[in-house]
């Protein structure tokens, strides 16, 4: 898996196509990621005395194949290459060739 928590990604398929956000959680077992502000869902709960609202909004996971890393230079979606630099593997953007954190 070449994506990491905290990466900026763009959604390339589905109802939120074109939206961008940071990865907040990666679910490796089911090949899904949770992206901040994407795939918002509402869940109804019984109203508690401390909580006035009975609805909770949260970000639901989406398939990892529906997101693409955002290139820091061009601000568009890009693929990722792994290159060896000084004996260490480094993620590199295919479009611009810049190193990714």
C-alpha cells in the first residue's frame, strides 16, 4: 500500500468525485480509507440528556482504488513510484518527480 495516513488525496470515482481531503484512517484488511470531508454519512441515535441532537455525522470509508494522491507541485492526481535514494525507499510523484513525505 503506497498511501499513508495524512496524505492529501483526490476522489476519482463515486458520488464525491473531484473532492479532496486528507487520509485520516487506513483499513488495510478491507482495502479502504477514510478521507476527511468525503463520503459523509448520518447515523440516528437515541437522544440522550447530554446530547441534544439525535443524529451523528461521520466520514465513512471508501475503496482505496477510488482515491489518487495529489501531486504537491501540480495539485492534480498522480501515481506513485518507489525509488531508492541513499539506500532508502522514497515515494516519488510520477507527474512532477518530486519526493513525497
